[in-house]
C-alpha cells in the first residue's frame, strides 16, 4: 500500500485539488483519513479510474419509439379533455358552459 497526498493525486489525475476535495466530500473517490489528513492509496485510485470507464451507449430504438408514442397519446388526451372547456381565473376552474351564457 502506497499512500499519497492530495497534491500527488491531483497531479496524477490532472484535476484541481478542489475537485478532489469535492469528490472526497461526496464519497466518489476512495480515500483514508489519518488524524484529519487525507491520504489516497495509489493502487485503489488506479482501480477506481479503471472502473470509471464509461460503458458504450447503444440506444434502444424500440424504447425511444414507445416513449414518443406515449407522449403523443398524453398530448392527444389532454387536447380532447380541454376541447370546449373555458378557464375561469377568478374561480380557478374550467367549465363547459362558461362563455356560452347569454348576456342581459
């Protein structure tokens, strides 16, 4: 086990020390706290970097189509429900008869 300082890890990973402090605070990066001092095990850091490699994203066309159909259905239903209704801001409600009343 080779423990290194935040400055050494910062130089190795090419990130600001403030970024590392943030990662430590959020529990993103493996670290040790010895009498209030932050230390990092170089082997653990290298393993963490290896495991941080993003997985190739392959979009699922079926899922995307299903989501767009769902959205279209929601919009269609909302339009159908709103047809013929008027909004009364003073009562904060919608009504079918509002706007169709005869004036005296």
